[in-house]
């Protein structure tokens, strides 16, 4: 297509929107609502995942060894664990460190009681590795693997928390995907209606174009441009609004639910929008393209 | 032999530009719009197709424009069998044809210049070419001073001249005019016909579908007469047939 024809199609696309103001506004409004909700879901999902990620890293798995295991055996087990790709970090807690920690946690104000143990370490066989994984969903598989390593006596892990976090994450993903798909379908339908209106308004012009020898591509492109413009505007409006409210929203949530402030972790605005802007714009253009292509293929056959 | 025939007619015989061979068209409601039509139109000819309503005249135009397909038979335009033309090649084929309608079919929201330029724009002519061609064709149809006017500001005759300019600006091989004088008074009708004659003299093949008895009788061109989908008469330098 020639440059002048591209300019022509863009001009005609804007003209179509202007001629069909009410329907265009309805389409833009629907896409904007759809992508606004998408943005909100994305905020929740992205921040939730971020929180989960941070929490995941604090869910440690303790690995204890058989009674009488030598330091060499313990080191060998450590090497095997370290080689696993899902391991984010791990630390070794010797029996002495475990006893020191236990003393501090349990007998802090009862020095006399501690003294009765003298140099005996009641936790002599309680050396352990504490392992933190990248992703909590990998925990069952990892635990299964470690339990089968020779010399491992016991693996302590928080199954329920891991599973709970993982399940909630999936549920939220599916729920938001279902609502967004439904809204996308409505948006595509409305764009299609808008373009059908545009085609019927320009029926005469289209029939002349076809008789004069305009290609399908030339006849269709203004309507496809119209769809893309509607989609783009529909995407830019919610992005703008969401950008304005994001920081206020996280400050509000932080204040209102201060009890959760230790648990919730929020992503930085630039980080969130670095992903949300291209996704939303692509979705807007995609909705416009799909809606308009379906319509012109149906109504504009030469 | 050909030379002898040409000498006999005192003018060279051009090859046929439109050929219809045993063309029939039956619509889905079992109406036979045209039946077994055989027509040859040579390059540079001026042909009237006449007949009453429902005689199949408009179906012939639609078949030539490839708006509809024949139920049987072959249609050749400029040597090509258009019944076998692929859909994606239809736009290119139509650029060989100029078309004028009874109701002008101008774009009401565009002025005269833009209406004519539209025909060049849709076939993606460069803007410079459009700016050169449009004034020249408007001058041919006598509308140089009305370039800025909108269709509603023009008389019927002027609107038809704009439509004619739009049909001609792409320099078509064939000009198809479907009842071009149907909405015009006698004076304007004659002006349009004179223009069509002038265009024909410049080398364009002109096919005019009409009801206008006076014009057909006066112009003494080839007349093909249709009745109930059948071609009943084909006469060089003929008149409006008494049989219809």
C-alpha cells in the first residue's frame, strides 16, 4: 500500500469515528472499562505474586540428619541439595548454633537452668540445613527428593502455607482471566457493531469504490484503522487513570490495613506500568483489530 | 480478406472488446433475466442497449461489471474470459471500465474536485497525477468553474457530468452508462449524449443502456434491443425498435 493511501485510510478512519460518534464512544467506553478492570486485576495479581514471592523466600525447609552423621556426610548432603535448581539460598545450622538459639529463645531469663546442662548439648544431633526455594510451588517435589537422600532423617516444611499461597495465586489468575475474557468478548462485539454502523453509513461510497476498482484492502483499511484507533484510545484512558491512582491506592491500603503491612509488599509504580502499558496497548489494538477484521470480512466482499 | 472487408466499410475493423457467448442468467427465484445472449462489441464502438423494464438490460451491465456471474456462457472483455477471473483480480479488471448511473451516485459530502479525485485515489494514483488529471477531465466535461461546488449545488445535468468525469478520469477502455439521461430534462439529456459521443470519438468504447427513444433514433448508432431477457434485434445505425 502506498504512503498516500495509508494517510488516506487513517484520515478516513478518524472521519468514521467522528461520523459515528455515539457508537464509537460506547466502544471506547467498553474497552476502557474492560482494560481498567484488567489493570486492577493486574495490580492485585502482580502485587500478590510479589508478596508471595517474598513470603516464599521466607518459608524455610529444615533438613535434619541421621544420628551420628559425620561432618563429611553432612557436607555431601549439602552438595546434593545445593545442586538442585529450585534452591534459592541455604544455610547450615550446626548443633551448637541450634542449642544457642534454643537457649536464647526458650531460657533467656533462666540462666540457672541453662547452667545445669553445663557443657552438654541436648541438641547434639540437631544440626540442619535450612533451605529457601525460588518458588513455593516446587516445595513438594523438593521435599520428596530430599527425603530420599541417604543420611537424611527428617524434613520439616510448611506444606499448608506453601499450598495455600500457591492455590490462591492460581484461583486469582483463573478468576480474573474469566472476567477479562467475558469483557473482551463484549468489547469485540461492540466494536463490530460500531464498524457495521460505519459501513452502512458509507454503503454508497463503498459500492462506488468497488465499481471503480478499489482493492478489498483499500476498501477495508479505513474500517480497520477505525477499530485500531478505538482500541488504542480505549486502552490509553484506563492506563492514564490507573497511573494516577496507583500510588494513592497503595498508600491507602497501607494505612487502612496497617495490620497487614508486614505481610503485604507492593511493587514500584514504574515496575508495574513497565509491563501493564505494553500489555494494555496490545490488548486495545488487538480488540480493535479482531472486531474490525471480523466485521469487514463479513460485510465488505467485492 | 480483412483488408477487402475494411475497404468495403471504409474504416478499419477493430477487434472485439466485449464478447458475450450464449450468456444466460437465472436468478435464485427462477427468473430468467437474460437467455442465450450473443453479442460482439468492437473497440471504439458506440452501442445503445434498449428495452423495456425487466428486459435484462441492467443484468447485462451487472454481468459486464462482474457484479453477478452468468448461469451459463462466457463473457470476454478485452480478450479475457471474465467468468474465470479470480476474485482478487476483479478490482484490477474493473479499472478498465468507467460506469455512469441514472442517479449519478456522487458523494454528497465531497465537492466536485474530490468526487472526481476519489476515482483516482481509490486506485492509488499519486497525488501529483490526481492534481494534474482532475482539472483536465473537468474541463472536458465543461465544469472547470465548479470544482469547489458540492453536488447539492449542481443541476441534474451538471451532476451527471461530474459522474461522467469520475468515470473517465481513469481513462477506461469501455464506458458503461446505465440510463444516464433517466433523471434529466431533454436539454441536459442531449448535452450528456453529445459528451458521450465526443468521448467515443476519442477512442473509448461506449455502451449506453437507455429508454430514451428520441435520442436513440436521432443518434443513429448501433442498437441492441432486448425483450424479456432475449436479444430481439441488433442493428447498425438503428433506431428504437417498434417491437418493444
